[in-house]
C-alpha cells in the first residue's frame, strides 16, 4: 500500500477539483486514507480546500459565460445548486418553515433565479437581448 506523503499528495491533488476519491485513485489508497491524511495535516487540508474552491470558481464563471453567450446554465447551475460548497456560496435551496395557528406547517423551497445568479456574478445583460 502506498504511503501518503505531502509531496505525493500535492502531485495527486492537481486537477482533481479536490475530489477525495480521485485523489485516492491517483495515490492508490482508499478515500478514507485521504480523509485521515487531511485531518492530520492541516496545511494539506488548506491546499485541498483551495483546489476545491477552483472548481466552484470555474462553475461560477461558467454561469456568467453561459448566461452571456450561450444562454444555457443547466450544468453549472446543477453544480452550484446541488453541492455543499455551492450552497455555502449562496446558491441552492433554502427551506422556509411557516406555522400559522392550527394550520399544518408548510415548507417552501426557494431556488435562486437566473436573475439572482446573474447579479451574484455581476453580469448585466443588455436590454436588447
């Protein structure tokens, strides 16, 4: 079994988007071994988080490009709406719970609209588009 070192971890981390399973495959170890390594090496955990942030930066850039050029945001929106990191950046669904008297609780799921995503990225469409 391969021993994870800081040197081989840094090499394996490249172009993974921080995906621990992909890192583990490159190192030929289990995903749990990678997770344990990150818990024990905070400096490597920071590098891992930076690599992961790059993925979300690219997804947000794709939203802007898709909105301005292709008018198609499905793939980038999927990543932003369905991941912890995307939700932490303000994308995704919020659950609002409202209780009025004896009326049963209602739950409304709210998803950011294309307009909100455009505003978040500073994209301004021409009125003529």
